[in-house]
C-alpha cells in the first residue's frame, strides 16, 4: 500500500477545499486498512477516515494520516419471495448503489437517490431525504474496531439512530471503521413513500399517475438537481445545518410574529425548516469572496472556487449568531468540522 506525504485533499472533499495531509493512504481491503492502522500506530500519528468526503469542512492542514476507504462490492446475501438482503461495501458510491438496486427492481432506497457520499458513511449520520431515512431499511453493518482490530456487527437498534445521528457520531465516535452495510429491500409490493409534498407535485409535473420505484427516483433526482448544487460544479456539503427541533409552544409564539414560518410537527416538538429561517434573515444567495449561501437552498453553504474552510466556518458562525438573535433559535451544524 502506497503512503503519500503532503498530499492535497482538494479532490477528496466535496467542498473542494485546498488543504494538505501529512500522510495519505488508500485502502482497498481490510488487510490494507489494518496495515495503515499499524503504520499510524508505529509513527504515533492521528488518523482520520475519509470516504466520499461529502460531509466534511476542512479548516486546516491535517497533521496525521488520512485513510481513504475504497472497499468495493455489492452482493445479495439472502432472499425470499418478498424480500432481498443486499450487502454493500463501504467504498461504493451511494447513488450508484441506489441505482443498482433500482435496476434490479429492489424497492426501499429510491427516495435516497442522488445523496452524495459513499455507502459506508451513510449510517454515520443516518442520511435521509423525502420522508425516508437509512434507518428504515438497514438491518445491520459490520465495523472494524480501530484499537483492538476486531470486526463487530451492529444491528439496526445498536446503531442508535436519530435525526442525522448514530452511535458512531456520539458514544463510539472515532472508534470504528464501517466496512459494509446490509439492507432489507422489497422484491414486490413496493411501498411507495410519496408523503413529502415535493414528490407528489414533481410526479404531477412529469405526468406520472401510477409511479414505480424508478419513477420516484427520477422525481427525487429532478427535485434535488433543481435545488441542490452539484459538487462537481460548486463545492458544497449538502445541508450545512440541521433543522432545529423546538417545543411546540415556542413554535406557536414564533408563528404569531412570522405567520409563514415553515415547520413539521413531531409529537410535542416542531422541526423548523432552517432553510426558511436563513432565507428570511436575508442570507440566501449572499456571497463573501468565494464563500456563500446557495441561491436556491439557504441551508447549503458553497465554495465558489477558492474559499478557505475557515471562511466558510466564519460565515456559518455569523449565520448562527444572526438566527439566534432574530428568532431565538440555536442552529447546529450538520457537517463535521476538522
Ligand atoms: N425553505 C425555505 N428556503 C430555503 C430552503 C428551504 O424557505 O432556502 C423552506 C421551505 O418552506 C421548504 C422547507 O424549508 O418547504 C423544506 O425545504 P426542503 O424540502 O428543501 O428540505 P430541507 O428541510 O431544507 C431537508 C434535509 C435535506 C433533504 C431534504 C428533503 C436536513 C438538514 N436537510 O432539507 O438533506 O434532502 O430535507 O428531504 O434535514 C442533507 O442532509 O445534506 C440534505 C440535503
């Protein structure tokens, strides 16, 4: 396995930020992962894992070893008349994997089309879109314990999934390398999730009456492409902030002052659309040098070319301070800040 030094990470993070890593290695197998871990241990280096680099804001050069995970492969591990269990290796691109399931007519992941990143990082933050989260379809995953080098199986419940949360971002943070993820998908009688308003209107627009899972994927792709910037064109990391949960009573107070405020009731709490707050505080489309707020989706911060991670971080802080000041709501970042 080749280990490079002073490696530019620009091609490896979807924000397109120019930072360097002291050491950089790519692992194509568990054996190579362990070799890289051994190297880091011998040299006493900090280690950071990189998968798709799609949920990452790099604010400075990295003094340590960056390990890029390239484990590949998709296999059907079990099936019966109704369901199929598919295991995907962590280095497979997420969207390509979703398209593979749709080509086979396996249902369940269609609403999660076109989410950037690789399959192994999807469970870390329980990726979700248009009414579906990965936790609804995942059965288990296997992960390598970085310290003791043992492979452990985590069931869905053991991952402790929440809204953009899992045990791997909390209690067991930095302890595991996710190797593969298994999903239970439908072979027939697919359950179509069109509850998210934008999907229904997109299907109408496409003039589709009885949608298939492939049609839902098409609708999702079309909505995402119309709102979310493609990292190939403009550096970004999807939603930069989480949608904040606030007590219903607090939301009702805000509604009196801002009748158009957007939020979804969930029990005694309301998930407020952070995009609405940011847009209505006047930040949508604002640009400072090469750091900016996307013009079509205020939840997405962008790098127009040569912004630094620090500039994007500073912009996010100004937005957070302003939202707290105007609406009394504390926003939380969704991306990992390094
Ligand atoms: N809105 C605005 N202005 C904006 C953006 C949004 O007013 O600039 C309001 C609108 O009222 C809209 C509502 O916010 O109806 C919701 O917007 P949208 O459907 O675009 O979804 P979101 O809440 O902004 C979340 C996820 C996205 C996911 C979409 C669709 C989070 C942090 N983000 O965004 O996930 O694709 O729903 O399900 O939960 C990601 O995590 O990287 C991501 C892109």
